[in-house]
């Protein structure tokens, strides 16, 4: 280990996109006593004033190229559909050694955009995804504890520099997260199953009920189970439109598997096949109880 | 109003089935300072001792006929599949004026069983369903606040005595609930949509994922959204086997509508039809936000 690695200079972090995730990263860095500098790309002068008043950022910028020009570590926390344009805006302005990471909910599509826009600097790009969030969006939705003891998945490619990777690991550890690594394609499959599919099912359920004639009354008699089940249907439609569009290759197979299983449950109900229902429900309860115990 | 109605004698309540719902009713009555007597039918001597130690019931019985013989108001809080045998066990032992109500999650099937077993005493039976619960079961799962400001739906039939109805309304108000009335068939349709369908979707999702090869790892990377979405999949498989079996007539049409809508979402993903996705997600978010605001 060199001396520089043992006592690295504090980073000059630049967060691009001060929404739920970006806003939570800067809040968490502040609350953990981060010694470096925090710059951010904000939407407009209003957001710049707000970010300054909350003492969240040292210097807010509205221009991406200007914002990243002095950064040592850039965190891109914009919707999946904005990644390409943000990468394009910053590519030529980045200092030679700067590390870039992202927080996008899908990884293969982001890696492809990074390869296109960063060219032979791709080794400095570390694809990442914090496995924590809420159904809310925007700067006001963020909070410092969002990543505390939660997982962050990094999906380095064979081209990723080890030193860039370890600096992004250090950033996430600094905000309280536990970092895992996996292959980008595998990430997209796992998240299609545990996150993207549930969002699709919740959105579809609420929409199905909302389009039924008696909908006002239906929602009036919905209880706590319904509230929890559908909470994710309050998530940003455009953010999720981006995610589902970007990850359709991984989503379709697990969605098809789910539809097949739901058809089987439907058949069991129609046939009065109580055994199949009980077996299915019991297998699910066992797995869900195991999941809950693992989280406890 | 007669003097007896203005100052009614305190009820001698007998709760049959001291699980989540029955156990919460007796806890709530106690914590609200209920002046009457609380008896209960318990599973065995162990549960009798526990109920006595917790001062939840005045007299625990293991025999149903014996338990109801002195009751003025019987609350049947057993699984849907046990309603018929419980009604049969108590019918001949009930005092002439005693009122009987139930807490079952489906209503038409319970009304049919009551008509069969109570015969020309059916006017004293008031079908009911508290719209509150959790995924847990059993006496230990109950708590006094379960019904606080939550709805209870009563589904009287043309045969139901008005005085029996008002006494059941008074019981639920005494534990903090808000009482609504509706037709039994309508209840079963509304609850099929807001409760039974979400349970089926959550059970099926967890089962789909549990049967995928990488399941341990999949659950490891699931976050808060998944935990909330699948909480109801930890509910009792036998309780829910009963509910789905009893209410299949109302469940199948809304399940079919849902599967159709999910197929449309699948087609939009496969076709890259972003507009349909955004429209669906936006309609859902609007409805879900409205629901959340209504609950707040
Ligand atoms: N929400 C979650 O639970 C969650 C969890 C893990 C990962 N993620 C991922 O993290 C990223 C950010 O999500 P979020 O929830 O923080 O979304 P958000 O609250 O909507 O914030 C997104 C931010 O990016 C800004 N932005 C959008 N387009 C931009 C552009 N072209 N240039 C500069 N800034 C731009 C937005 O500004 P305006 O408001 O002015 O458009 C906003 O401040 C997404 O890729 C998402 O997939 C989200
Ligand atoms: N769970 C919810 O969220 C919820 C919400 C609203 C309404 N409900 C309805 O309320 C009723 C009770 O549900 P729960 O959640 O309280 O269930 P639970 O916790 O499983 O309790 C059911 C109780 O009934 C007893 N029991 C079962 N069969 C019996 C029989 N033949 N004779 C006497 N006692 C019997 C059980 O004793 P053992 O344990 O010894 O079998 C247990 O104490 C069900 O009809 C359910 O549909 C449930």
C-alpha cells in the first residue's frame, strides 16, 4: 500500500441530479462528517439556493461540464433515460483521473451508454446501484439514513480500474452502506425479479381497480395490507417507464413466468383445487418468513 | 326509545376463537373499560390458562355449547372453513334472545351457513367483517388497538333484526371501529378486489421467486419495497385457502380482469410502447396517491 492509498486526499465529489438518491447521498456525507468537498448539478437557481441554505452542497452548478471540471469523483444520480445525455455533457470536461459512478436501477443499459460516451476512459467508470429507496422523488424526499446498513451493488466490467472501484466502495461505506459486487447482466436479472416485477404488479393492480366502476368505494374499504402492497405504485411513472424500458430483456422472462404461475393459481381456484392453493400459499409463506427473518 | 335501550344491560359477550381477531376484540374491550362479562371458547387448557393470566376473559370454555349458554352476544372469530361446524355446535344451546355475529373475511358463504344452522333464529345473526388485520395469527398476535378508527362492514340481510344489528354496531363502536353497512354480495366483490386479489398476487410472486434457481440470492438483494409488497404473503395459508375457496365467484372475474391488464402491460413492454406504460403508471400513481391522502 502506498502512502497515498493509506491516507488518501479527501475527494471532491460532484453529484449530478439532486433528487431522492443524489439528495440523500449529500445529506448522508454531511451527517457522517465527510471531510471532502461536495458540489452538485442542480436543476435551476431555486434548487441551487435550497441546496445552499440546507448546507448540503459547497458549490451548486447548473452546467454539467463546469460542475465536473474540478471533481475527483462524480456520482450520476439521474433517471436511466437521462444517463446518456449527462455522460455526453461531461465526457470532455472530466479531469484525467476523475472517477465516475452512477446510481441507476438498471446496469447493462447504463454500461452501454458509458462505453459509448467515455470511450477509452471507460476504466474510470464504476456502474453502481443502491438497493434502497422510497416511492418519493426530488430533493425534499431525501434523507441521510437512506443507505444505512442497506446494500449497494457495484457491477464492474473487466475494463474497470481497481483503484476507481475501491474509491466508489469507500464512498458508499462512508454513507453507511454494505457494498456487493456482481456482473451487470446478473444484477439486471435479480432486480427484474425483486424490484421491477413487483412495481409492475402494483401499478397494474391499482390501475385495474381505478378503472372499475365502483373505484372510489373500493378504495374506501381497502385496509393496511392494500396500503403496503400498493405503496410502490406511488413511485414516479417516468422514472419507472425508463427502468422498465431499459431492462425489458430481463423483465419479460420473469414476468412470463409469473403470469404462468398466476394462471395456475386461477385454474386451482376455478377447479376448487384447495390442495394446490394451500401448497402454493405455504411455500410462499415459508419463503417470505425466511426473507423477513434474514432482514431482522 | 325505551328505558332499556337508553341504558342497556351490559352484554355478556362470548368470543369463539381467540386468535388474532378474537384476541384483539377481548383486549380492546378490556382496554376500553367494557362493563360487561367476557367469556371465550379457547382451543385447550393451555390457552385457557393464558387467557386467564392475561385477564383477557372472565371464563374460558373448551366446549362451545357450554360457552354460549349464558351469552347475550356471541362473536364467532374462527376461520371461514370452521364457521359451519361452530354454528352447528352452538345452535341448540343459544339463549332465545342471544345475538350472534361473525368476523369472517367473506360474507355470502357465512350467511348461507348461518341460514342452514340457525333456521328461524336467523334474524338474531348479524354478518360482519372488520377491515383490519395483520399477516399474523393466534392469540399472541392480537392487540387492543387493531380496530381503532378502522372500518367494520356489517352485511345484514332482510331477515336481520334491527335490534340485533344495533347491538353489534355498539360492540364495534366500543372497540373504536367505524361501522358501515352493505349488501353481502357487494361486500364480497369489493373485498375480492382490495384484499383477496392482492393476497393472491403476493403469494404467487413470492412462490414464483422461491422456485427460481437463484432464490436465496434473489431475496438477499430485495429491498424495502419488496418487503412491504410481500408482507401479506406471510399470512396464514389455511385461513387464506378458506377465504379464496369461499369467495371464488367474486374473485375470478377481478382476477381475470387483472390478468388481462397484466398481459397488456407485458405487450407494451415487448413492443417498446413507452406511452402505454407511462399512461398506466400515471393513472395508478394518481389513484394510489389519492388513496393515501384519503387515509391520512
Ligand atoms: N427512487 C428509488 O427508489 C431509487 C433507488 C435506487 C436507484 N435509483 C436510481 O437513481 C437515479 C435517481 O433516482 P431518484 O429516485 O433520485 O430520482 P429523482 O428523485 O426523480 O431525481 C432525479 C434527479 O435527476 C435530475 N435530472 C433529470 N434529468 C437530468 C439531466 N438530464 N441532467 C441533470 N439532472 C437531471 C432531476 O432534476 P429535475 O427534477 O429538474 O428533472 C432530479 O433532481 C435513477 O437512475 C434511479 O433509477 C432510484
Ligand atoms: N387475519 C386477518 O387479517 C383478518 C381480518 C379480518 C377478518 N378475519 C377473519 O376473522 C376470522 C379469524 O381470523 P384470525 O386472523 O383471528 O385467525 P386466527 O388467528 O388463526 O384465529 C382463529 C381462531 O379460531 C380458532 N378455531 C379454529 N377452528 C375452530 C373451531 N372449529 N372451533 C373453535 N375454534 C376454532 C383457532 O383455534 P386453533 O388455533 O386452536 O385452531 C384460533 O384461535 C376468520 O374468519 C378471518 O377470515 C381475519
